[in-house]
């Protein structure tokens, strides 16, 4: 039996005051450009909550947990993320794994590694 089939995403929820939102989006876009060039990075997206316009969600797809670990331990990570977080009043980061997905009328399940742990940035 081969490696478990799974998808992993980095997730960040940001609460941003109205006066900082334009600068926040510009700063996030600069950060995301850097992130998307990291090994193992896929699509990196920023969403705005329609019901709560001060809430933003960042979602990045990665090849695997090792790619996320490498990204979060890179020397520039804390500084670059800090520029984005500094414009928010709240920030909640985590990782998500896909358990099931459906496309075109067909569903499939995934089996993320059972021992997968939260991936924290180096301090």
C-alpha cells in the first residue's frame, strides 16, 4: 500500500478594520506572490466574507505537509507574514486536510496521515 492520498491547505482568518482593508489586501497579495513561489505551493487565495466584510480568509493549497513545514520554517516567513498580520485586529492560523470532495456528480474520499500534527512556524 502506498502513501496516504490527501490534500493539505494552510488557512488564516483575519479580522481587519475598514481603514486598513485596502492596504491589507495589497500587503496580502505581496505575501501570496512570495508564498506561491515556494516549493510545493499551489493556488493561494484570499476571500472576503460577504456577511462580515471585515473578515478575510486566506487559503493555500500545498503538495504535502513537508512543503508546509518547509515554508513555515523559512527564514523570511515570520517577517513577511508579520506585515500582513500587523494590519489585522485578529489572526487565526491552522491547516486543513481534505477528507472528501465531489466534482461533476462524483465523490471521492481521502485518507490523510493519521499522525499529521499542527505545523507551527519556528520561533
